[in-house]
C-alpha cells in the first residue's frame, strides 16, 4: 500500500500532493480497561491488530477519554493509592494527576466512573456520586456544587454498583446544556453550564421511592444522545428501555423488538445516529437471553430494533457487557466494539452486520474506549 505525505512536500521544483481520492491515514486504537490493568489494540485497517499491555499493571482501570487538546486521560483505582487520573500524550507514558477529583467534606471518592471532554474542558463522574470539572486534565479538578449538593442529595440511594455518576452528555449545539445519569437516583439536566440541575425522570418506573423527593429514585444504567437532534435521548434503565424527544422532560418506553428490557450500555454513532444496545435477561439474571450474544441496533431513532448476531457466540455465551464497555468509532462504515466480563473483545467494522473477535482473553472488562488518531 502506498504511503503519501500528510502535507504538500516540495522536491526541487516539483510539488507532490496527496491524491484527493485517498483517505487520510489514521490509526484506530482500542483502550480496554480491566480489573487488572489496561490494554491497547492498534490497527491501521481495523482488521489486523497489534495488542499491547498491560498498562497500570494490577490496577483497576475504569474509564478513558481524549481531552479537547488531544491528550489522553485514564482513570484507575488501586487498593493502595485509591482512585486517580493519569494523562498521556502518546498512550505509552503516563503522568499521575496530583490535583484530581477529591471531596473535602467527608464524602469518600471511591471510583472515577467516566471522563468526558466538553468545549473548553473535561468532566469526571465519580462515586460517591458527583461531578468534577477542569480546564486542564492535569488539574486542578473542581467540584460541581449544583449537582454535588443538590437539594435532593439527602435522599440519594445507591444501586447494586454503588452511588455513582456514571454518564455525562452535552449538547453539541448548546454547550450550556448537560445531562448526568446517577444510579440509583436518575437523570439530571442542566441548562446553564452546570450551575443548576433539575431531575428529568417523568415517565420512568421508580426503582427506589422516596417519601419526600418523588422526582428521584430511578436507576438509570445508560444514556445516549442523538447527534442530529439533541432533543432526542435514549435511556437504558434498570426497569426498561426508554426514549425522550423533548430533551429528557418526558420519557416513553421503546423496548418493543428487544428480547429483554434490562441491560447496561447504550451508544449512538456520532455520524449516522444509529443506536446500539446490549440487552440482558432480568436484573436477577443479567445474562444474554439463551446464552446467545447479540447487539441490538436501531436505525430509526429507537422505534424498531434489529439483532446483530453474525460472528458472535450463539451458544454458551454466559457473559455480560457492562455500561462502559460498548463503544463506536464514528468512521464510515461505523466500527462497533465491546468487551465482556469474561474478558473477550468483539468488534464489527460494518456497523454491526458482522463480528470478529480479538485473539486475547483478558481480565474482567470494565470499559472500552476507541480513539481514531489521524497521522
């Protein structure tokens, strides 16, 4: 395969230009966080992969993201050092963040569940549930009082995975609008860049009812935004799959066509808006129905769902995909990637039509993030 310069290069009096019909060279990198470290999987064509790791050997690796300035951020947890953030320019060498998220009022920082880039900075969602913000990944990371000290805070209750702020979305057309999902509390929305937050759970079955604060007590597992219409959101809850067409003000069941309404992850392709989910059978069981792996896809904004199975195990697949372990790359066609609690990694480079698996068996997988690095 020919290699072309990324920029015009002059040799004597001849200018060599990269042909317009050739795609820009890029590398796809999977960052896979597990109970015992992180692993990198690199590919130039999304078919042949080089596997590296473990990074943060022996540590629990819970989240990863790319900051607006191009640096990479990873979250880890150690039995000795506790939870912390790390920053890298190259995914190889990492620097620990000294002034990372921390509570100063007696609440305990147990885990960093997510790190999310936004215009001008980054958010971190943590357990005990709360948000922190920074303009620089190296810190300082400041608490977000409007959510962390919300008037309903006294009634917040943990889900099975703890009291965790595990997902944050932002409106790409309105940087002041944010959504945060907390288990087992519900979804909150801010319309003023995080200053104030309002519960947005109307239409969702209550999981843990509070006598005073009826607007909370909803166990949200996953949350995703339609890239073309930010008024449309998708929500995988403990008690069902739901969709909103008014920015979260109201929610309606859209589980018709799914084999089960329980699950954890839900993501959208940032290019096409296609929705992907991984249903599991019941909150007691939490495994694929019949032991058959399937990613469910919707190409009509969650109105109908189609099972994507080809290449995935259809017998004896007694494994789960956690809320941070399903990811898409936004390329054309879209790449879809998932990691299981059994340590297997599966991927599709045709939007979910067919699936392959990485030839590796890892520790329990907690998160899968994909980075597209242009050369």
